[in-house]
C-alpha cells in the first residue's frame, strides 16, 4: 500500500515537470518559426504556386479559341482553385500542425542548437537569403520543365491516342480488382 501511495505521489510530482517541458519545447519551436520567418516563407511558396497555376491556365488558354463565356469560365475556375489552395495551406490553418511536427521531430537540445545557429551571423544570412534562393531555384526548375514540355505534350498525345485505340473506358468499379487464381 505504501508503495502504491509513493508511486502516486511521485507521478503527481513528475506530471507538472513533463508539462513544463512541453511548454518549454513549444516556446522554442515558436521562437524558431518566428526567427526563420517560416510563415512568410510559406506565404511566398503559396503565392508562387498559385501564380504558376494561373500561368499554366493562361498558356492553355492561349492555345485555344475560347468564346468570351468560355474564357470567363476558365478565369473563374482558376480563381476558385487558387482560393481553395490558398485557404488549404494558409499559415493560420497549418501552423498548429507545423508546430506539432517540429515538437515531434526535434529534441530540446537540438532546438537549442538550431536556435543558436539562427541567432548567429551565418544563421541570419541563411534566413535573409532563403527567399532569393527559393525564387532562383523555382525559376531554374521552371526553365527545366519548360524545356521538356514538348516531350511531355507528345507523351500525353501518344497516351491519349493509344487509349482511344483500345476502346472506351468502362465505368469505375468500387470492387477491388483481384486476379483470378489458378488451382493445380
């Protein structure tokens, strides 16, 4: 009986310490997110992604002769998709998950080291130059993708032609496809 009581007292004494550790770790993660300006970086990434969607839609529209009503429909669709995307990955929506991922990923000691780095001149340079680095990298990737676009278009045309040659596609089935088994 004494042992159970002692164990209960010990667990009650340790519980606030564990909670304090969680609060301390959360505070470190919040500081890391603030110092690295992660919310701004996420906003820039979202803006670039939605701008790219609009560029792709504009390129697709340029290759077609849409009526004014069709062009309005395309524009409205792109705007709707951009809004859905921006809402889905808005900082306010994803911040709690991001904070939890950082908490789950890093130890207190690792967070201390990471924070020390970001407070250093080298860490500050990394923070300051990351947006430029990201923009230039995205431009490079976009250039590479533009170079292979004719190949991708040809592959798409070949795929479409071959699918048509094979005949119409049947309705979707909710049943899993299982290969027949042969019994010896």
